[in-house]
C-alpha cells in the first residue's frame, strides 16, 4: 500500500517580497534613488537663484547707465599731430596726418571716494562720488629720435587728453591749468587709439629750445561712477593717493598699493609706480606709412602698446561683500550633503532601532530640506542674510523635528535628529561667512562627519541585514 506523504506548502510569495524589502541593500538602493529624485527640485532652486542674480546684474547696469559706470582715468597725455608724405604703390604722392604721444615725467593723483548704496527694487549696488586732483609735469616734446622734419610737426594742433570711459559721470566744471594759465576742457577723445571718450584741451606748444623748462599741468575733477575706479600709470613716476569711508575695498589690477590701511571707518591707499614696471615707453607714435607691406611691423608694435596700456590699469573696487544671492548659491553646493546625512540618520534609526520608515516619509523630509533654500532666498531679499538664515533654518529644523517625533516614535530620537540638523545648519553658516577658510573648514567638517558615521556603524554586520556584532 502506497502512502503519500503530504508536502509542506511553499512559502507565500508575499513573505519573499517582504524579506527583499526589508534587506539593507534594497533600502539603501531606495534611499539612493530618492536622493537622485531630490536633485530635481534642488536644480530648480539653483536655476531660480541664477535668475535672480541675472536680474540683480540688470538692475546694477540700469543704475550705472544713469549714475555712471566703472571709471578708468587715463592720462594726462600730450598728443601732437604731424604730417607724413609718401608715395603709394601707384606712384601717387600722398599726405597723411598721424599722432605722437608724450607721457608726463611725474604724475600725482589724490582723490576722495564717497560711496553710496543705491537700490533698484530689491536689488542693491554701490556707486561713488569722486573728488580728484591731478598734477603732472611734461618735458618739452622731442621729435628728434624719430627724424621728423620740423616743418611737418603741427604744434598748433597739439592737445592734452584725459581718458574717462563714461562722461555722464562728470560733475561740475573742469578746467586745466597749463603753466599757470587756465585752459578749458572740452569733451571728446584726444586719441581714439588710446580711449574712446574723455576730455581734451588745446595747449600752446612750440618747438623746444635748449634749456626749456618743463610744462606743469594740474586740474580738479568731480566724477561719479559705479563699483570700481582705476588709473593708468602714465608718469615716469606715478603716485596715487586714495581715501574713502568704505570699509571693505578690493584692490585689483596690475599694481597693488605700496601702503594701505583698512578699518571699519574706511581705507587709505597709496600707489607708487615706476615706468620701468610697465611695458610701454614714455613716448611713441603711429606707424610711419600706411600700407600692408611697409607698416606691418609698425602696426603690430602700436597694437602691442595699446594692449600694454590697457593691461597696466590698477585701482580699487567698492564691491559689496558676498550678497544674499551669492551666499545662497554657495549654500546650495552643500545641499546634497544635508540630504545624505539626514537620510543616513533615519537609516541608522531603522537599522539600530525597531523603526520602519516608508520611502514617502524620506521624500517628505527631503522636500523640507529643499524648501530651506527657497525660504532662504525669498526671506534674504527682504531682510539681512543672517536674519533670513536664522529664520529659514529654525523653521526647517522645527518642521523636520516635529515630523520625526511621530515617524520615529520617540521625542528623544526627534531631539537628537533636530540637534544634528541644527549643528549642520550652524556649520554651513560658518562656512558661508568664512570665505577665505571655507575649503579648510569644509574639509575638516567632512572628515569629522565621516569619522562619526564610521564610529556609529562599526559594529553593524551589513551581511546579516544590519544586525549588531557583539
């Protein structure tokens, strides 16, 4: 008689699915997918910050178009025209007027910068008023090194030019003192090869004679501009003295100040520059004769001088310290770190404590972290950045802590999580304020975070579903 032994029923499919869902690798994979999903709203917030930055730049340009843009003071320089007679490739005699340029032997500039903050809607920029005094001495222009016939030199058309990029910023009258006599300025470029706009004064020059005294030049100028002021070191020795109540200047350009003092009350700076420190001479002229064959080398040399002149500018910027948009943009670089660390804390609670969380709960917490940056951006447009940061971070920490008290089934666990988030937001604020030490502090902070995670998970056996190792 055959006896059939009953076989045990196969395990239900749901229990297998449940075991997969409860595995550590599966949960880590889900968390990784959620982190990638949260990159979408974070990128949208970053795009919004970029849009606001673009609008802020537009507002600055609009203010500058009315007030005056960035100014770069060039000169003074003496420009003397002369005639060049030549025969072209067809044998036709031609005449051309060209220019010779003479820079001062000494150049002294002193100025006072009075900055102001101007707003266009929510956006802010820095403008300034400048009171400038310029003194210079010129040796009598000498054409002897160029072998130009004396009768070809147009002394009667000699001018003195000062380069100013934005003439709309000029305030008040400007007059030149030439050898003690007043000579009026007029608008226009004395030399289009040097600058596109500026002030020009016709000066009485005559052929130099032996023992002729140097020409003295001085003028006062009231000028308005935005954000930055620069100078060109045209003197054989150039000395520039600036003072301003602006507490956070940014010195830039080809030369840094020889002396400077900075405090909460403002700054003073002095530049002393020798002509040996720049790469163009005290005098130069246009290429001898126009034409592709005879002037290729001369034209290249002239262009090199123009580039060297532009590259020798120096000065100071009155920029605002990193504004709210820049700080918000910088804080977004750490957003993924906040998401990962918060999710890691929830995951450790799942592994080490009898708590089971749903992916939707992770997603809601991640959405709250993303919302922090939107709150920070919007509040910082209405209040100082420090206040906006405190309000936004406190709101998000309270929101996540209150939600965690329910899903983690314990107020103590929620307090631990809230304390961790509070430390993270405080750490981020320190990074945003310490611009120069941000890399060092960031590296040390990441090391400390990684060391903490390694310590907390040192006894977890990941191969056994997260069981603790005795």
